[in-house]
C-alpha cells in the first residue's frame, strides 16, 4: 500500500483584493476553477503562482500530486502483485 500525505507548514500569507474585475473574466475564472476541481480563490492562486514562476520553478511530480490530491487527505493505492517476471528494458533502436 502506498500513501501520499502532505506535511503541514505554518507561515504568513498575504491577501490582495482585485477591484473592477469584469463579469466575463469572473465567469471564466469560475468555469476554469470548476474544470480543475478547485475553488475560485485556489484557482487564482495557481494562476498567479504560475505567472510569476521562473523556468526552474516547475513543480516536481510529488508536489503536483499533493497540489491536486492534498485537500482530499492523500491517496492510497493498492498495488497488485506482479504477474510477469522482471525483465530488462529493450533499448535497441
């Protein structure tokens, strides 16, 4: 069994307000958030983080999985036993 859980970190977070946001932009944000399974606030945080990230700031796989599934308390996977013997990869051209 494999379990993925996030360690909680405590820190200071900033708040901002966005005034005069057009209704169609707000609606597109709502739809985009729903598509990604997030709240609008969470979606806006993700958009802002991506917009200001450096090329080397790409999230690693584990962090991406925590971002996606962390709010659900993790993911537990039942790994079935291997049915075939282990073999070397075929790297021939």
